[in-house]
C-alpha cells in the first residue's frame, strides 16, 4: 500500500507574498507630497499695493485731502525714527499747505514700525489710530501725529503718559483714548500694517509711495515736490 505523504501547510504570510505595487504607490505618493510642500514653501507671497491696501482697510491708514486729488502719496513712517521726526516737523506743514490743502494731493499716513523699534512705535501707532478713530472733524489726528514726533526724545515718549499729554494738549477725549488702548483695539491693525509694508518692499522710513513706486532716502520739500509736480499734469 502506497504511503501517503502529508504536505505541510504553507504559512499564510508566506502565501500572500510582498505587495510591491502597494509599497511603490506609498513611496511615490510620499515623494509627491514632499515636493508639493517644498514648492509651496518656496513660493514668494504676492506683493502688496499699499494704496489698494489702505483703501480696503481704512481703519489702518489715515487719509487727508481731497479723495479726488490727482496725486495720492502714502507716507510710511515710524514714530521712533529720527528721520521721520525731521521730515514731519520741518517739511510736512509746507507740503500740506502747498498740495494737500489745495486739493492737489491726497496724503495717506500708514503707521508702521521698523523691526528694531517695535516695542516703542507699535504702541504709539496704536495710539495714533485710536485718536484717528475719534477724529470726526479732521482736527485731531495730524496734531497728535506731529506731537508724537515732537516728544520723541522726551522721558514720556512711547508711553501712556506721553499719549495722554499730547492728547490733552490737542483737545482729544482722554477717556476714549485710554479705553481704546486698554482694549488693544488697533493692535491687530498695526501688526497687519507691518506685514503689508514688508510685502510692498518697504524696509526703511520715511518712505513714500506714489503710483506703486516706493521712494526712500528722501525727505526734503524739493525732493517731494519733484515727485508730485510731474504727476499733476497727467
């Protein structure tokens, strides 16, 4: 009688074998995902047009002059910047009298802070926007703006005491100012300004933006005049 030899059962794991197609698909998917993330990380953010930015976010900028003026100038200033103080305390009034008050230029203040001055000028920019928020007559922001530059080197600069001192001098409502600052009402707006200015390619102050072009290292009346006059006839 023939002997029956039993065949040993092959373990299931050995029967199934390795699914190389599945492993290959996972590897390919991982490589694609990695390159997609790398590509996104290398993409440059879209540049910001500061005039469009201010028009879309009027609570973050302060507008002076006729909205239909043929020329619009955006001033990017830092309240801790000495060159900004020099421009605003020696030149700005002449520009206002010559161009803004005559309806030829619309001037836009964009409160900003250079990275090295943020601890000082961010709170001051917040205070300036708080004053602008209560300025229903157009008589408060600009005097406060100049006042911040005027006390730039004093012991109360960049502090609540300095904000209150200048606000009281110009007849602003101190209770409204203090409440606005306590709430941190414009902190996110000032931070948004910092991002927008950086994406616009501005990295020094004061800077002036006209027709999307950024002008730096200027600040005399003659230099500003040379930028404005050619555009008035266009």
